[in-house]
C-alpha cells in the first residue's frame, strides 16, 4: 500500500484517481484546506511519510490564461516548481499533469515524448514551464501529458462536461456547432488514472504521453457520441475554429502518441471510441 498525496482531487482526473487509488492510503485536501499557489507545500509534507505526491491542480481556462498570464504562471509554473522542489528535498516522488498544448500543432503525425515542444498559448507556455522546473528539481518525478480529458465529473471552472452539454442540447432538439479542424487525442479520465497507477507501481519516472489510442476532431468526437447515445439524427454542424473569431492560437493538430509504456510492461490505453462507450455507460448508471 502506497501513501499518496493528491492535489486537485475534485476535478475530472482527480476524481478518477481517487477511485483508482482507493486501495492505497490517499490524502486529497480540498482547495479550501490547501491552495497550491498561496500555501507552503512544507505544511503538507513535513511530518508525513508520503511515497508520491500528484499535482492535478491547474489554471486551465485557455482564454483566461491569455488575459491573466500572471495567474497562469503562478499556478502552472511557479507553484509546480515549489511543490516539485519540496518533494525532491524529502525524497517524495512527484507527478504533475501537463497537456498537449505544449506543442504548436503544426505536425502531420501524433507527437511523441521525443518531439520538441513549442507552445503557442500562455496556457501551454505556463504548463511547459511547470514541466521544465519539475525536471530541474531533480529527484523522482513523473510528467504526464494528456489531451482532451473527459469523464462523468464536470470541470471546476464550468461545472459540466462537454459531452453532457452537447447531449443535453441534442435531447432538447437544439443544434450544435462543433469545431471540425482541430484534432486531438480524447482521454477518458478513468483510463488515464489507471495508466498513472501503473506508472507509479512501475516507478517509471520521466515523461509520458497518456491518452486513449487514436485521434479525431472535436466534431468527429461529438458526432460519435451522438450516434452512440441514440442521437444520430441530431443537428450537428461542423465549423472552422476561425469562425469563432477567437484570437487565441490553439494548436490545430495535437494528438499524442505514447512510446514509453512498452519498456515498463504497461498496457496501452484502448481506442478513444471504446473509451467513449465506457463513458456513456457510466453516465447512464
């Protein structure tokens, strides 16, 4: 049994991790009890005997990060640095969750762990900063990049999941517009949590891409969800990202490929279509 500290345990991935790691001794203080940005991690770490600390907390609203870069770097870079260093000083393994947005989106194939980052957004730059400072801290560390995480728990900033929102629209007979020129790797939170558990057990320190297999556009993702949920006839219109007149230059192609699991005997995650089936079944249960 491992002793695990989880920061950001109420979001989609954090909730999945609490379920996945239920047989371990896990502490997941709420935000009101510990704020990663303003509180000293030593207060949580001193006098304890954690084996691993996992950081799922982030300032992740991409548009807001552009308007408030100080907050983005405080949460995604500097706070991660402080936590990583505090863990390294105490010989506690540290894991931080990162993003496909560390890439510029100009590739013609899925990005691997060996590809050079080149973020185009403040969010991506701030998350890459957290990655680099985690590595600089030394010690036992994991950097897990994922993409388009979805689950049955709403995000802390929105209070709902994308799939829940669009399925509700379809049920009400309302049309849905979805971006058809932005490609990513959907990642089902319980599957990502399962892979993280395996990485911890294998002590597979370093950088890992953790997504479901395959890639699709957001339009294709929602189209598949509608078909699987019985709303194939719902009005779903493909649109270009540019049609939203959003000045934020998101990566247009950011699927992630894993090249590290096999060496550690870790099973690759199933295809995103199978993950979507599992999500819809869990959503209805």
